[in-house]
């Protein structure tokens, strides 16, 4: 607030400084004119009376200018200057000046009077001018003394000066109106700025604004408290160079990958969740969003908001730990039901009637769906707790994909789906976690088949690309795309499609067995390992999901294994009624 007060003081002194400058300029011009013409009258015209008076007047102007510099009494100095100019204009009228051209100097006075004194005082000075000139004219007309000009010349000169006076008055009036409007506008802007600063200072979320280079311009109190840095430590310095940002493993994130730098470089908003290292060395989990500020399509800075998610993480951890515990406890009865169902369906406990087989098969299939739900809940819990292990290894991703396709075709055999596969023969060996790849492929293919009408088409493509990148610094991506000719995603559902437990309206009545976790798991998994997913869809025409995985591979993470394949919770060896009939 101190800097704001100083700026207000500086702004209030600016008009006085401008007027001081104008008075000095006019004084110097008056001094040079009087000294020059006085010297000419003395040397060339031998008119010593007028010449000495002009030289004396020039010296008085110089003295007035000197006093002004010492005392800075602008009003007194400008009035003395105007009086001197008016006096010598009277002298020009009575003496004629150089070859009777002194009357032409009349036109200087309206400009000087209005520019130095403003509209109102300028009128009074012009009144004094006309009164003085008319008085001299009257005395001359009554032969009190002689002047070198006839009445017609004086009349025309005074009328011309009057016209100029009205013109300059109108100009000065509009100028002062504009200046007044400018003052009011600046005052309103200052008030709005103060109000905005008060609001920003007392808002709960941390806010930092930067210039195009990422140097800090503003930092509110919430940001200081949250990030543990004083605003004075960061003003004028690059935020990403001072405040470290860490990933979930505590490894510093490079400046180029941080949201602030990304928003400034791309002109697009950037958000993420990460840890920030405070000045005291401690770390705090923060949700950060960086919004670029653009003017005329040019990025001129950024506004970054920071929100403490420590409490949210604690709640999520508690909830996830409960879900994990409950899910693990459910595994035992699910496995028992699965084993007993298989036993009965295989005929190990005696031959079943068709009706008995049908009922037990329903139990078995429902149990498998429950096993799948428990498994997905365990995955979600591991992701929420950041405890899912990632074990990168090189493997043939196309072979894994072929097996997953066969698995899904067998699981959805009744739909007679046509699955087309395209694999890049030059796929590089990349360090990926094989379980993550299986889960991504299984969920995407299962969704594509499940939500495509019988006899439809699904296309799986796996390629590599050096042009498609998740980050600008990446070498490229392994691109996995799954396309279908299914029901598609309604436009109203596109923003929610990766939300936990969300199912689009157009497929709820077509398939009642879905959990709404599949796409959420895929998105969360890819975020966890540094990948990305996007989609394009038209309702009634089909959908294409595109996954990008960096060619640099996945980073190894320690954790506890909670990922199971569909058959690990409940055995997959049971014979369904369909299998038996074959």
C-alpha cells in the first residue's frame, strides 16, 4: 500500500510540474525576444528609449525566471510574466516597434494567457488586454499622444485578436473538459484497482500474476501463506526459478513442464496437482491452475491460482483405505462363490437339470461382475492413494493387444463383432508397465464392443509417432486408438465422460450392468503414468478413443499390487451354459 500512496503523490504533482515547464519555456522565449528586439532597436533603429525598455524588460523576465526556480511559486511567476508581456504590447502599440510591425505581436497574448492561466483566468487577462488597447486607442483618438497606426488598422487588429480569443477559448474549454474526464477516469480506475487488490488480498485461494517472461507482478496474502514465500522475495523474479514444484515422488519438475510456463508458451490454460516446496523446506500438495492473459492475441502475462488440497487428500486417503479394506474382505466370499459355482456347473456335484444350470450360471455371471467391480474399486483406491506400483519393462505391445482382443471377442462372442487390428511393424521397444497396458486395452475394447450393436465393427490401431506429443520436450508417443460404430456419446455428456461412476444417458437403458468406472480408471491410470487420452464421437455414428504414451516410457513407482485380471479374484475356468451346450 505504501507504493500505491507514493504513486498517488507523484500523480498529483504531475500537473504542477507540467505548468512549471510551460512557464519556464514562455519565460525563456520572452527573454530572448525582448533582448533581441531591444538590441535591434538600439543598434539598427537608434531608438534608444524603446530599445532600453525592451532590454530592461528582458532582464526583469530573467529575474522572474530565477526567482521561480528558487521558490517554485508558479502562480506569482506566471502573473508577472503576463503583466510584462501585456506592458510591452502596449509599448508596441504606442511606439510601433520595428518599422511599425509591433502590432502583430498582439496574437501572441491570447495563446500565452489561456495556456498559462487556463480558461477562466485567461478571460480576465484578455479583458485586461482589450481594456488597455482600447484605452490607448481612445487617448490617441483624442490627440493626447500620437501612435503610428490609424484607427482602421487598430480596429482590424483588435477584431482579429478577438476572433483568435474565441477560438482559443473554445479549444481550452474542450481541452479542460477532456482533462477533467481523464482525471475522473483515472480516479475511477484507481478506485477499481484498490477494490480489486483488496478482494484479491482477502480471497481464500492463492493468486500470483506474472508478466510474459514469468516474473512475479503480484502475490496475495493467501499465496504467501500457502506457498511459504514472502511477496518481497518474488517480486520481479521468475516464479518457476524460485519456488520448486515436485511430482508425487518428490522429484523436481522441470520449468518447461510447469503450468505457468506452459500457459505462457501455448496461450492455453494449464492445470495440475503437485507439491510445492516452501521456503522452510517443507512440501505442500496444491491444485494449481495457470490462465494466460491475452491482449490482441498476444500473451501479456498469466494469472495463477493455488489451492491447498491437504485436507482433500486426507479425506480421499481415509475413504480409499476403507474401500481397499472392504474390497479385500469381499475377495474371499467372491472367490468361494465362484469356486462353488464352477464346481456345480462342471457337474462335480452331480448332474444338473437345465433350469438348475440356468440359475447357477446366473449366479456365476453376477459373481464375475461383482469381482470386476471389486477389482476396479481396488484400482481406483490405489490411484487415489498413489500406491499402485509401476514396473516398466520392454515387451511386444502388439502381442499383448492380440491376446486382449481374443479375450474380449470370446467374452462377447454372442455379439459377432468384427474387430480389425492394425499394428505398426516398426513399434519401438518402450519401457511400459504391462498390467497398465492390459487394463487400458481391456477397458477400451470392452467399452467399444459392449456399446456397439450386434454385428458392428471395432478397429484397434497401435502406432508410433514423433509428431504427436504429450509435452513439447517429448520424443514422441506410442499411439493407441480404438474406434467403433456404436451408439456414440451425446454432446451433453462429453464433459463428464471420464467422471467416476458416470454413464451416458443414451446407453443406460441399453446396458444395465456397467459400473461407470472403466473410462475413469483408464483416464486415472494414464494421468498416473504420464499418458493422455482424448476422444471424438458422434451420437449414433460411433466413437474413437486415442491414447498417447510417451516414447520415454513410464517411471518406476513402488507400491502394493492391487491390479488383478478378471480371472484372479474368481476363477475363469468355469463352464457357462453356452460353453456346455457346445
